[in-house]
C-alpha cells in the first residue's frame, strides 16, 4: 500500500500545549488549581469585550464577514496602515502557518528552508517541517540572546522564510532596535522575514522598537500580532498580520474565507479600543515580574537562576530537572511549563499571574526545590 502521508509529516513532533486545568482536575482530583503555563492574561477578558461578546451571541447563526472589514479598519486606524496591508487569522499562529503555506513549496528540490533562532517559538519548526521545508536553526548567544548575525548568515538561496519572535518565547529576551534594523536590512532580499510580536505590549526596554516602524527598510516583511496575550482573548483565537499589499494578497488567496469568527472579530475590535484594560494588564504584569525577580533572588542559594524577561513569563533554571519540579508543582495544583521539549531539561517557564498566583507559585517552588535536592534528584 502507498504511504498514508508524505514522509515529512511523520517528522513533525506535535506541539505540546500547557496542561489544561480540567485535565489536572481529572488526573489528581484537585479543585484549587492555577495555570501559569500558557502565558494567558491573568486579568481575564475586559468587561467591555464581554459585553460585546454577549451581544454577538445573538448572531451566531450567520457567517462572519470573510474580509473582516470592520476589524481590519480598526487595526488600520490603530497602526496607520492600509486595508490591503492587513490579514486577520484565528490567532497569530494561523497567520504564521499561512505564511508557510504561501511561501514554502513542499515539493522543492533542494528543500525550501526556513530560518529560526535557537530556543525560539516551537510552532515555527513544527509548521515548517509539516509543510516539507527544512529548518535551519541559527545558534544563539549567551544569556539566550538571539544572534542576529548568525540568523543573517544562516540565509541562503533556498531560504524562503525567516522567523524572529520579538520579544521571544520561551526565553523572554528581545532584540534591540539596532539589531532589528540590521536584520531587516541584511537578510537577503528574496527572503520573507516574519517578525512575530505576540508579546509586544509587555516590553519595557527603551531600546526595543516594533518592526512596524521599519517597514520601509524591507519589502518582504510580515509583522504578526495577537489578541491572545495582553488583550485577554486567547480562547477566541484572533490575531493579525501587517505586510505589503502584494504579500497580503497572496496570503489571502489561500486563507480560509471565514477564518476569524464573527465573535472573534467583534471582540477584537472592542479589545483594541479598551486601552485601559491593556494598560492595567501591563501594570499587573510589571508588578508580577518584580515579584518573581524578588522571590527568585531569595532562591538563588537553592541554585535557581532566571533569564531577565520582557514578556509575561519567566524562564527559570533549576538545580534539579524541570520535569521533577513541574510534577511536584502539579501535585500542589500549580501548572507550569516544562522546557525539555525545547532542549532545556533543567528549565521551567512560568507565566506571570496575579499577585496571589505568583505568591502561591513562589511558595511552592521554595518548598519543592529543597525537597527534590534533598532526595538527590540531580539536574
Ligand atoms: C511567540 C509566539 N507567537 C505566536 C503565538 C501564538 O499565539 P496565538 O495563536 O494565540 O495568537 C504564541 C503563543 O504563545 C507565541 O508565544
């Protein structure tokens, strides 16, 4: 019998998402669970958006506007871009996948390539490999810094796409304005550069700049944003991409016509307008980050280290395997994200939650790490 799928499909290691609260409830029978595993907004969703969603519920029987006209108009007003430069998607993940679908030729020989940075978002290699492309990983610098020069050097004739998450998941680090400019100018012009700004709103560094400010530096450029983080709409699945009219046009040719739901479109318009909620989300995140930094500093003698973060999560290095800490924290009802899938077995990623959630996580870590160390569980 002929093989069921092309061999590259079998090379994909499926994405492992953060453990859902309901799953842990089923497994351990716990009732008081917090999830700090998927970088969601601990404030939930803005009340103004919920009100809009309640009204949208009355029109669930009709198809959404496939062109997402009103949402795109709101995005255009917000960023000062044109309608034919914006595409919307079911989360930015769909738009990243759409870029791969559009620009990777699965049958190319030699294989089309996609360049990614070491320790970058796991979705890029999954989607690239799943579309028959070869992944070229540019090694990073100390401290989980992206090496922009290595990314530029990794590009060759077969490179179709380059992905840079700025700031980056799972490290929480960022690329400065100067380096971003360099990348946009020096990556060969045939490559479509995708700058994924899912965590843009959280960044506090003075020398960061959005790639939206540098669209004149490069023609083949896509910038993605999401409503899943600071806007509190991860469950609805909505994001957008800003690019040139030409790139937007080719991506729209294969975009599913109703990829963003009616509720998602209307909620996203309301979310974009509710600047107070975004500001409060950032304030709570800044407070939480400081809370973690203080708590982690107290655990330095336990052998804990952390990577300075510009996002709504912290990457933490442990003196024992991350999996062991993850399991012990699950037993306490705290869901974190193990990093062995990213090749970082001694690390955990912790999403910044409310003050009470962060305090509970820190208390748990202070209890669990010494116990595991005493048991001789080595990193
Ligand atoms: C760097 C990065 N990009 C994109 C996404 C996808 O977000 P969404 O599909 O919810 O917009 C995530 C989600 O965690 C992410 O971390």
